[in-house]
């Protein structure tokens, strides 16, 4: 049968494939546009399913805030070129929006996410996969995703704080990667480890036991100041700590920080 050029072009626009591939698909399905699109998807996906071992070192992070909940997700692909194109960004919007409907905690991949990611695999010929995601529920939320989509932070708080303050704290977390929110969140085992190491170093340098113990407590204080979020100096104004920029009555309860691929 004769395949109209406008139908070939229309299918090409939908799938991103070449003219000859689209013409072949239409011919194999008697010119039925919907059937041809599904035929292409099945054929290309079958080929892509044999390439899942290919390295996916690029991709993007996305955050979506809903009604009383929020998600952060990561999808990986092979090249930065694909991760930056508009279709990949559209797919990230679909994945993050779908994730809002999941249960709290680690995100389980939905059929809608799988379909959106498969479309990218079909159109680009690259391997792509859902890497990870988390849903937080309750309180208020701040967010920040770096302009390249490779780093991001989702922040959860109780109490009121303006969006700019919460975004700034997210930027800070993205930059500093704190080990905990408050000193109380650091395990006793970790603090004992720091003390023991400091005492041994002091003794090795000839310090008496009493001085070594005092030096170890100083090491602990320094660790907590440098590694717990509320005690850290705010990256956008180092004259203040995170604790000092939080409005009265606002408490940080959780944060999730992603760096692409790690």
C-alpha cells in the first residue's frame, strides 16, 4: 500500500526515529498510526532489553512537592546529551509526578514510570533506568536541584519557614553534605571513636592523660560543628549557623541529598 508522507512525518515526530523506520512501521501495520507506534515501541524495546549492561553514568535528579508529601527521584542514562534534552526532562516530570502516588519511603517503580523511561530508551537508543527515589510525608518541604540536574536536596521541616530560607538550606546541604541534622543524631559509637583516636594522637605526641582527654573533647566539639547541619556555618552567610537562620518554631526533621550516580 502507498504510505502518505504526512503520516510518516507525523510518526517520526512522535517517535523521534528516522523516516525509513517510520515508513516501514506504517507499511507493516497497514497505515494504522497507533499500531505502527506500538510496533516500533515493541521492536526497539526488544533490542534495548539486550543492552541493559551498558553503563548509565549520566542522568538527572528531580524533585516534586505535592499535598503534604514530596519526592526526590533519579533516572540514569548513557550520555549527558540525552540527559539534557527536552524529552528527557519531560520524562523526569512524569516520573516524579507518578512517584507522588507511591507509599512513603523508597519509591517502587510504577507502570507509568516504566512506560515513560521506555519511551526514552526507544527514541534515543540508549540504556536508561530508574535508579532510586524517596517519598517523604508530613510537614513542609524545601527543595533545590543544581542547574545541571546532577545534585539535589529535598528538605523536610516542621513549622513555618519561607521558601527562600528552605531553598538556601537545601543549597547548603548539597554543598556541605552534613553527616547528621543535630549533635544528638550522631551515634555514641562515632563520638567514642573520635575521642579514642584523639587521645591516642595526643599521647603519641607526649601529652599527659589529662591533657589528652581535654584535647579529645575539643575534637568532638569540632566534629559536631563541622558535620551536623544545624551547627554548620551557613554557606550563603558564614556569619551565621543553620540553627541561627531557622525561624523560631521551625525544626528540620529530615533531608535527602542526591549526587548523580552515588
